[in-house]
């Protein structure tokens, strides 16, 4: 496979046990597929040391940390100072993932919203991009992101975007980015592809969210960063661009948002 085209997996979870004992091989396969850079995401701050160690071990791997909304009720509430201190590390490139998830954990909505606002404050203070997880919470998500942006601007990516057109427009109106995951490649995701197609191509990223959401031809199996290429190829079709041109645009977009993740 040609590696002339370079791609960044903007969101994966290399610390998850799904990859234990295989990280060297997985990262080698990613590089062989043209995925030369990855951002591995810490979802519970007590696990930050392990995630940081992965980023320190592998060239081209950076990391971000936050409290996942589905864990907001189980984990100690993060503080702005704690997140700002983590941001001093040279390979720490984003705040989160954080956000709102009312699909399985609606009972913790109030705690999720409090946690989200703390993470936004850290993004505002550090200048690092906020990494947002949103599921079944479009109205509250749009409202909080907009309220806090009016207080003080910040940058943001809507990771693994699969919400409605209204939230996409609210995010884009704030200058935020939308990230395509394997979901955008699924046959039944035409409505989602239409949302992406209506967005400025300068505001698009790609990701795997590995080990989840593998795109075809790997759907139903464990995802890994090398499969970002399949999502990027589908993205090129969505935007009517040659793959090489779209990949170059993705790289420019990523580096514009994740200013610390420069090789």
C-alpha cells in the first residue's frame, strides 16, 4: 500500500486493554497504511500516567485527557487547575474527551454538564482544543458550547460526530470542527454523510475511535488507527475530491486545530 499519502488519526484509545501486547505491531501497521500521527485519548484522569507513557514511547503519538461524560458520576470531578497542569506536557495536545451522553447515562446529566464546563474553562485558559463527545444531548450541548464561547472563545472538535444537523450547524457557527469516524462509512449513514458534505472541508478531521467503530471492510471487528485510511477515502468521496487532495486538506485542518501536535 502506498504511504505517500499521510493521515492523522485524531482520536483513538491506545491504552485500552484491547491493544495489550500488540501496540508495537498496531502502530507499525498504522504507519504502513500512511497513518503517521495519532492522538490517544485518556477518558479517566486517574489513567493519565499510562496514556502519557504511550505518547512518550512512540514517535508520532500525542495525547489528550479528560473525564468521559459516561464516567462523570464515577470519577472525581476534574478541576481546571488539574487540567491546566497536565497541558504543560509537550505531548499533551487537547482537553478531553468531555461532553454529554444521555443515551445510557442521562441520570448524571447535571454532573456531566458541570464537568463539561470545567473542561471548557481549561480549554479557554490553555488555548488547547476541546474534544467533545455528544450523544442524545444535542440541545443541551449546543446551548452550553455557545454560552461558554460567548464568555471566552475556545477551539473545539466534535469527535466521532454522529448527531443531528442542528448541532453540526451550531458547532460550525462557532468555528469548531467535525470529525468523521467509521460511522460515516456505514451504508445506512447517508444522512450523516449529507451533514458532513454541507460543512466546510476546512473544518473536517478523521479518526477511528479505536478500538470501536471499525469501518468496512473491518466492520464488526476491533478497530485500529491504520483503518483511518478507509474513513478518509470515504470522506474524499463525500467531498468529491481526489484522495490525495482530501488527505492533504485533513492534515492542514488537524495542524491548524492541534497546534502542539506537530512532528
